[in-house]
C-alpha cells in the first residue's frame, strides 16, 4: 500500500479528515505528499493515528498536552526550564512542609 488519501485514512481511523489536517499542522502525524500535494497516509501514519487515539483515551490527554510534550522533546532549553521549575516547586513544597512541622512543634 502506497498510502491512503485523507478521506480514506479517516475512514480507517477514529479521526475526521479535518482533524487529520489539524494533527499535521501541529506536527503530531505528518503524512507524505504526492507530487500534486495530496496527503498520503502509509501504514506508519495509520499506526501513529491509532496509537495517538489510544494514548489520549488511556491517559485522558488533550491534543495540547501532546503538542507540549513534543515541544519538550524538540526544545532542550524548554525542557530544562520546566524541569527546573518543577524541581523548585518540589523543593518549595518540602520547605513549606518542614516549616509547618516546626510551627506545630513550637506550639506544642
């Protein structure tokens, strides 16, 4: 199979043709193109679409969550910034917990 055009791919997956175009714009599933510019969804893209639907269902993810996760993989500076912020947030939560513990001990 060389590939299915967008309408055919939609018929074989849980996605509409409009959503397939949207997923391509977001860079989540990028089909090849014919010389005339038609999208061609090969087995790889069809499997990506099926697994994307399953991933969303299983983990209750929105498309925007997956776009952000893809950005984290592509942009190391963004990943480091988010990791640093999460580490600071974890550290802050621990400091606040310790502070409340000491306040309780002093009040006793």
